C-alpha cells in the first residue's frame, strides 16, 4: 500500500513539473489568430431590399358612371392589347349612337336629293342658254330686215321681246343652279354636324368599354360585376376597375442606405434574389438612382416631410432584370446586390485585420535612463493612431513578434479589402481575437492559436 502511494505521488510531482515548464515557457506570449496575404478577385457590393415591380403598369379607372355589366378577365389572367376586359351599362349610349347613325343616313339622303336637284338646275341652265342663242339669231335677223324696211314694226318688237325673255331665262336658270348648289352645301354641313355628334356619342359609348392598352397581366381587380362605378372629378379619385402590368420588363425597386448610395451608378450589374423563389438568382443592371431621400420609418420623401427629426434615410434604386421569368409576380419581396466596383487579382487582406494604432506607443524607454531633475516632465503627447495591421515577424531567437505596419487600402469586398501599399503577398497578419488585436502592442510575443489562410476563391481553412 505504501509503495502504491509513493508511485502516485511521483506521478503527480512529474505532472506538476511538466505543467510548470509549459506555463513558464508560454508566459508573456499572446495567442492570436492569423491569416496570409493573398491575391484574389474583389467585388464591392451594395445591398438593398424591396419588391418586384413591372416597368409599366396602369390602373384602368372608370370613365363612365354606371353598373359593371361584365368583367371579361380575372386577377392573374394575361391579356392582349386591344382586348375588352370590362363593360359598364351603356343602353343610353348605344341608343344615342344608333339614333345619330340614322340621322346621318337621312342627311346623306338629303344630300343625294340636293345633288339631283343641282343636276336638274344645270340642265335647265343649258336649255336656257340654247334658247337664248336661238333668240339672239332671230333678233339679229329681225334687226337687219327692219333696217331694210322689209320687217314690220310689230314683228320687230316681238323678236326683241323674245330675246329679252331668253336672257332673263338664262339668269333665272343660273340662279336656280346656284340655289341648288347652296342647298347641297348646306346639307353637307348638316351632315358634318351629325357626324361630329356621332363621334361624341361613340366616345361616350367607348367609355363604357374598358380596353387593355398593352399586353400584360391583371394584377388587381377590386370591382365585381353588378357594382356601380363612378368617374373621378377634380381631386376626387374615381373607381378602379383593375390594374394591368406589363411583365415583359420587370424591375426590382429597392431601398439603399444613404451611406452607400454615392457608390451606385447607372448601368452597374446586379443580382436579384426573390424570397419566394429560393435558389434562383436573376441578373440585372441599375436603371434608376433616386435623388430624393426617403425617411426609413415612413417612406416619405424628406422634401415632403414636415417634421424636423433626424433619422435614418434610404434612396430608391431600380434594377431592371435582364431575363425575367413567368414565375415573377408584382409585389414579391426581393434583395438586390449591386456590384459597385470589381478588380481582378489584387492584393487583399481580411477586413478584421485592420486596426487603428499609435506606433509611438510601441517605443520602449531605454533602460537606465534617468530624467534630469532640472527638466520638467514632458506633457503626454496626444495619440496619433493610423490605419494598419500587425504582421507576424520573427526576432533573432526565432520567436514570433507583432510588428505594426501602416497600410493604405482600396475597394472593400464582403470579407476582404484591397491592399494598395504596405504589405506583400504571403505575409502573415494578425486577425484577432478583436479584444486582443485592439490592445496588442508592437514587439509583443505571439503564439498562433490557429492559422487562417484565405484562398483566392474566398474560402478559408
């Protein structure tokens, strides 16, 4: 029994010595996470959420007052341009059109009668002119005979009277022809008035028939057959029969934070995902960047808001899908990721490796230096932190130490950021933990907790 206790005691002592040596060896070391600087493609992406909307849509409102007698389509149906989609009771309008068409037919008959009278008047004028020509010949002969003393005065006077009567007959026939033409023109004018009235009546009838203005989909149909609709007057909105959307051009209308809107430009590529269609991504491009800030809480433009409260704001961005599918429906929630910058094979480092640090705090005071008593203590200098990273470096003894290096950066990706200067490919930098990185000093001893290597594809091990 005593022998067993001695063995156990020896084991415990040996374990304690090993633990002591390990702790002593690791004292003064800081455990850190590291990553390697690599070259890879970087994309700066700005995200926004919103909904699917057609580029063109229209609310078909009532243009006549009355009862809905027919709805030829229902919500979700596809319609063609010119197709009748709804009708409103139109008995009076149809009767007005029919009556006016009959009036125009009667006016056409009157015109035909006046044209016939005009032709008769033309014939009478020609007959009078021929008779005048004959009477003129007789009068000329009578004048010659009377001058020669051959013709009696009575016969001479009769020839002159016949000639004068023929002249009067021509004038009368010409006046009759002018009168017939005037009556024809008057009849035509009355017919034009009747035709104008018919167009008015036809327009009133057309207002009772709703026609699809383009090929599209019925996205909303608030009315039912038998309900009464009214027209909008002044500032009062009228009844809406249905909403038609042209789904040949589909957009994603999203809201982007005000801090990101300055990076978005027309034509930039984007990827749109639909919440209701998981696993599918639609390519598109930016076609509109709003210039009005919208209050995030209400969606009202700041120019229309009467409150003076400061709150987060968004801007509207419209992404037009390059190849929309029939599965898309207006109002579906979506997320658009706009690529605002793209670079290939650039030097990059993980974003979490960047820190703000004052290099002056890394300089240690020389040992044995004594400040002169006659000199007052220098005031503490204000920290001047700069952007940089801690690089894993080796001292002459082969130990790992932190070395702060200022860096300048470029575009920012999802997890990495471009390095413009300060680092080289293959260098190892400290990426965390965050609290350790925040308090780390240049020259500190390091010990790798794990080694994080960022591959060019963006994956890590």
